[in-house]
């Protein structure tokens, strides 16, 4: 499971740093490639020689080597890793990570990393329970980082309570579980649509909606992190999804989105249609800007092709199709009708009146309804966490093991 995986370990200035050599040894025995970063404060607790000997790589401490003058690229190191684990992470470093402060080499690497991040806090019990620390922990969870909860026991201060860094063996197993879960869609082609569509009225005006594409982009990232080959058909938005497993196909109109979805649906295993596609478009768009001439102006609209229904008609037994239903009233009955009439395997119901759900929010609250009409209510969570729940539901329908890590 870990053979050839690139694990980057950041060590900050806490007594629990003495446990990290054992973690490195476990990872190396499992076949992982390990590199280590030390903060200046960590040098008081563990030596670079020990870590370099165990990892087989020079230890990274600063931006340049004082003896040779060689520059250490924080960008290259951040992009190198498959997983970046910071253990122990002190209250100070936790706060800096939460606020995006980059005043040492480890923190600049963190801001450059595009991989999965795991954080193992270690500090005294009052520091750990302080509202500021707990706020930072929750904030980082919302960003999709895995917080490895501190355990209770005797602390360096002599007090006894919560604040001990989790043991190396447990952290090692969590890293293994991460890769186990995050490869479960390996070999699967996943088609995802996201964002709005804009239907032209004239060269400067269009019919659109408030969709930001955040939910679909979160799903693209989650499936890509789990090994899928993701093809994201993305309507007009300022957001994008960056991952080596994601190909993005920008589109503007419903017709362009239909063409891309039909093309990629032919050989995909899973299709998730989360885009807010316009139901109607102007029957004829003007080639020139329409001028103000009358007090009233009528615009004739015609139906666009129902992409989800079209894919449902084309779907084979080997394909799984997921739709979304954004409703303002009669949510469950409307979602069930859509599930049945469009030949879906799963539908994700949003109710616009739910606080924190729907367009533009970083959070969402949904109900999952599968083809057997079994309903699962998902409480308000960050959209990436909702995307993980959707991926679990898809895995269940495909008979793939669900091993959660977040």
C-alpha cells in the first residue's frame, strides 16, 4: 500500500518530536520514500543526523544551505509529496497554518503543497483546549486537512490530560488507511459536470444562475484523490480544480456542456451531473447589442436539451449515473420523481431554504437517495466533506470497500 509513496514529514518544536524517528522507520520498512523538514525550534528536540540516516535523504531546515549556498525550493518539495504530515504540530505552528503565515521553510512548503495534509497536534492540555486552538483545528478540518486528535495521558508539564501526540504506530496506520481509501476508484473514469451555463441573449447579455461550481469541483478533487481519472466539464466560473488526475473542459452554454458530456460519457464508469444547466435559452440570440427602444421587451425562450435525462437514456448496466436536485419546495417528492424518470442510480437533494446550503456557500446540507429509494440525510458540512459522503455512497453502490480517513 505504501510502496513508492512519497511522504513528507514536518517536525515542529515539541517534545513529541522524539517519536518521529520510529514513524520514519515504519514508513521506510513499508517501502515509502520519506523526506523530513525541521523548524528551527525542532532542532532542540531531534537531530538532523538521526532523521537523515533513517530517511535516506538530507533533512530540510532552511531556504538555503549555508555551506554551499544552494537554494532549497519550497515549491518543488511541496509538489513532490503524496502526503504531507506535520507531527508534532505545536499550537504556534497550527495557528500559523490556519492564517497562512510563512515565516519558516516548513510553512512555505505547506503553502506550496497540493497533496493531502495530515496534522498531529501536541501541546499542554490548556493550550489544546483553548478556544483559539480549537477554532484553528476546526478551520483546518474545513479545509479538508486530517486532524489526528491528541490523546490523554501524562504531559511534559507534569500535568495529565488531553494533548499528547498520537503514537507513531497509530499515525502509520492512518497513513496506510489514507492510501487504501484514496485508491478505491483507481482505473475508473469519472465524468463530472459543475458550475452554471450562460445562454446568450446578445454579445453582452446572457441568462445564467448563481452556481459557483464549488460542489462539483470539490467532488472532482475527492474522486481524483481516490485514484479516479476525472473529466470535469466546467461552466463559467472563476474557480478551477488542480490535480494531476483531473482534466478540465471549460464550456459556456448548455449546448456546449451537452456535447462534452455526451463525448466523455461513452466510456466513463461514473457520471455525476452537478452543474446548474439552464432549462431554457433564447430562441434566437442577437448578433448585436440590443438597444433600449421600448418600455417593454419580450424575449422568446426555448427548451435546452435535458443532459441528465439524455445520459439516463444512454446509460448501460456498467455505468453509474448521479444527479442533483436543487429544490425550493416539495424537495423529496421532486427528487424521487427525477430519480425515477431519468434512470438515475443516486440523486443528491439540496433544499435552497436550508441555511448554509446551495449556491456559493463553502458548506452544504444534502439528502442522498439511491436507486432503491433509501434516503440518507447528511448534516451541514464543508462541501469537500459532503463530496466524500457522495463518494462513499457511489463506492457502496459499486460494491467498493468504504474506508474513511477524514
